[in-house]
């Protein structure tokens, strides 16, 4: 991605929350979402939904494919269609378990196009199990999306910084 990054939203977790919502602009189509040093209160999957007019789109129109890079086993791939959210990665609660990643988002405010993303995430699970996730996905509805909701499906986020940048 060529261009300059301009931060439009950020949230640093200082008390436990189950979701983080970041709102973008109404005119920009390309974003970078970063997750840094994310910790959780329970083993969980970190998931994502796009916002439409400020509300999370929970329709069954999310498709994604990921390649799972594991330090404790074989590499695998996974793909899902017609889901109600994107599953980005898993994070545990043991010593030094956390998640980090970046998500590039395209066509966000273009109401005549699908919103796409690419993802690169890493997590440490079970103290020594390093995992990486690389892939992408699409919200298969032609609509403008103006933000992101990141969801902890098994408890709360206890720390971490979530930032949304527009690419200009």
C-alpha cells in the first residue's frame, strides 16, 4: 500500500471490554487496522464485523480464507462462507499469550462495491505455541461500511491497542 497513514480512531484497553468499535470517515475507501499486544480474560477467538451506518452488520454475508502457520504442528488452511462475522485468530490467557496483527481494508465507503480485507495476524498460545494467520475476506454486500467492531467471543479484552488509519 503506497501512501500516507492518518490515524482516524484508536482505543487502548484500560478496563475489560468484550468489543472494540472504531469508526472511520465517510469518504475514505482504504484503511489499515492494527491490533497491538491484545490480551484476553479467557481463551477466545477474535472476530470482526464491519459497521454500516454505525451498526455492526451481522448478516450471513462474510466469506474468508486463511492460511494457519503453526509452531506446534502442521500448517493448515481454512475457508468459510456465509458467516455472520470474520474469525481472525485465537488468543489464550497463559503467560505471555497475546495477539498482534494488521488488516488492510478496501472499498469501505464505496456503496457499489463489496468491502474486502487482507489480514496478517500472529498469536502466542499455550506459552510456546506460536501461530500466524494470513489471508483475506469479503463482505458480499455492495454497501458502504464506515467502521469496524472487533469482538472477543469468549470473554473480555483485558489490554491492547486497536487503531484505524486511513490511507491517503
